[in-house]
C-alpha cells in the first residue's frame, strides 16, 4: 500500500472536522501498525471493495474529542457516549470514507463502500484482518486523539 | 429483510461451531434490535455489498465462549483475549460470512464480502448504521453467549 492510497483518508478526515466541526486536528505520521494498537472509546468501522482489492477502515475517537466534535457540529454535548454520539460517528465514518472514495476515484481506484458499524466501549482496540499492511494515522487535538486505521488485501 | 435472508447466517454459524469446534450452540429467536444491544467482549465486523444492497454484519462473543471454541479448535486456551483469539474471531467471521454468502447465492442473492476487523474490549456494544432493520440473533451455550447482528440498506 503506497502513500497515494493513504493520503485521501487523511485529507478527508481533516476536511470533515475542519468544515463541519470547525476543529483543527493535527495529523501525525502514518505508521505501520505493529504492537501498538490504537485504543479509543468509540469507533466507526466500514468495509470497502474494489475490483482489485478489498479491505476495512476504522476511525477511532477518544471520548473527549468526539464530544467536542458533537458540541461544535450539533450544539449539544451529552457528556457521555450515547446513541446520538454513535450515530454521529457513523455519519463521520461515511463522510470520511466517501470523501476518500472520491479522491481515490480521481486517481483511478474505484471503491464501493459497505455501511458502517459503530463500536462503543471504553478503551477498546481494533485489529484489521486483511492480509496487507496495517496503516495507522494518529490525529491529535487539545480534546483528545483520533486514529484512522486502514488495511487492504495485497 | 425477510427470514430467507437471515437463516443462512444462523445456519453458517451453527455449522462452523459444530464442525470446527465440536460445540453445539443453541440458537435463540432472531429479534429486531431496539434498545437491547448485544454486549460482548470480542467481535468480528465485516461489510457486505451486492448489486441490490449493502450492509454490515457482526459476530460478538463473550470471553468464556470464544476461549472454549479456541480450546476445541486449536487445543490451546490462553485464558484471556490476546492476538491469537483476535485472529480466530477474524477467521470465524470470514467462515460464517462465506458460508452464508454461498447459501444466499443459491437463493439468487450475490454478495461480495469486505475483510473483517476485530474489536476487543470488555462489554463493548456494536450499532449497525445501514438504514434497514437491525436483526439480532442470540446463541447460547454453557460457556457463554454469542450474537450475530446484521443490518442492510432497504
């Protein structure tokens, strides 16, 4: 998996959080995921399929960050992870994946997206099982950290 | 979503656990998922796409049950959820979805599967975000409970 393939996801998340939530995330360096799992409190997971490959993507948020995003996008902060926050994470997962899908299509990679599922549980971890390299991208903010992880079949 | 669409997943899980792990799960009645979320300790999540629809599926295990399945399939029980258990849940998710895909194809529903991601975290919940009905199927055993959840766009 090359950087041409990863950047669209990074760009899409930064776009979505800055335009929708007026929040500037600071992207860290994408890394191959080895032992150090991303941990977080709520995650969107979505499958992607193209004629050439298939894989999965997750976006994981720490509670403080997703509540700040909710506050900025919807003007309400429930103070905990509830069904509205879960729905928001599902929508963010769709928006980021949809944004990346569009950028990837311009480069000649056509993907179909499945629908997202959202996992809620303090300090959970996610492990992607496609047989390709696992890439993890951290995004920091004063409110907490987000991680995108992607993995595609080679 | 009709029962013709659900039964293949039920049958596939019962087949896999009985043939691979020599373990008889008792299926409960499929239900529309409302408030009562399935909770569990480790889950496989996978996306599915067909020409007509797209959706997501999860299989959630309580720790005691997945460790018993691991003991029966691989002759080892690590006593906790580690990377080997996570890989096993990924493989079970592939096997169950692949089995259901085959049965669905015989009925004229052709699906492509994405690749699974596995979530690990005590007492997490999963919420599927496709806009169709959410179906949850419980499976009980002396070692703990498993849940299959599926949701497809209408």
